[in-house]
C-alpha cells in the first residue's frame, strides 16, 4: 500500500512563505530555481487549504511569493 507524504504544519508553510518577503533596508535575495519552485508550491498549498481550489488564482499565489505575473 502506498503512503501519502506527510504535510508540513501550516505554521511551517506560512513561515517559509514569509521568509521570502522583502524587508526594508535589505537587498532582495535571488532564489535558485529549486527554491523558487518550492516556495510557489508551499504558498499555493497554503492558499488552496485556506480558500479552496477554485478560490485561488495564479495572481494571488504570485503576490504572496512577491512575484509578478
């Protein structure tokens, strides 16, 4: 029988998402493609959990990741 991967607690996901927020007085850090992908997946998972699949847009995910679409 296949087992499902264990999801991180919401606090860990949110904390990870907030780590990418630009802070005043600091230079923005450029993420590697792997880090950026992981960030997008974490944020999308969090938003889908909060709003449901049909309540999330790509623009909302991008905004939470401090990206533009």
